[in-house]
C-alpha cells in the first residue's frame, strides 16, 4: 500500500508512543507523528525533558484511513484488528518499559479500555 507508514525510532527505546493512524503529512514523509500532532508531541517531549531520538513512535493502524476517519477503514477493506498483530510484534521486539497511548484508539488497542478521558495521567497494564 502506498499510504503505509510503519513505526520509526530507537529499537531499544524505553518509551514507545502509539497513536491512531497516519495522516496526510505522515504519508507524504513516510514517518509517524510528523504533522500537526507531531509538533504537539515534540513540544510535550521537550517539556518533559525527552529526546524524540530515544523513543520509538508508531500507530495502531499503519495506513491512512479514508477521509482521515478511523471509522472509514472498512471502505478500503481493513479493520483495526488487521493491524494489531504487527503492533504487538513491534512492542515485543522493542520491549519498552512504558507505552504512551495517544488517543482512544491506541488506548483501546493496548488495554481494551474505552473513554481515554477517564484515564489521562494513569499508569495501566497492557493486555499482553
């Protein structure tokens, strides 16, 4: 798929950032979190004293959904569950100490919880 965007970063990262899916900027550059959300992420990382080069950054879904709407994946014959094995492979290979779920799709994929607002700032265990 031409709009595929895989994970990127340090293969021994202690922190992995997981988002929902790539947007237009990410597809153009072939890297996760390089568009407007990436700018916000970079600012937050700097504020926390973290260097992006020390992290691994990926998304649950590796292709841009039609209309940038995750609920439209079915229009290209895909479901979120199609991408979960690859996400778990990435996480198992890196074996981070901590995973930052950015958004509800990431939270649900990682631990099965819905309603990210209830869990902001929480430390939770992954499903696997």
